[in-house]
């Protein structure tokens, strides 16, 4: 693996771990303070998932060149 592939692989592992942690926090009633906090946590998850989608799109664009 070259540096870029290794960087992408490790970054995705961290993103997936963060999504898992945030999702776990949402399901734990003690971790969510109120509805606005819940919406904030859901928004963070959505942002990380959008990052994953954009990464896939970039890989597709690069592979078509």
C-alpha cells in the first residue's frame, strides 16, 4: 500500500468508529441530554456518512481518468 491508500484506509476506520460511537450514544438514554442534543448527534452522523459518500465519488472520478 502506498501512503495515500494507507491514509484513506486509516481515516475510514476512524470515521466508521466515530459513527459507531455516536450511534451508540444516541441509543443510550443517559448520553443524550435533550432533543436538540439528539438532533446535533444525528447531524454529526449524517455529516460523516456524507464524507464517506464523497470519498467514494472522488475514487470513482479518479478511476475513470
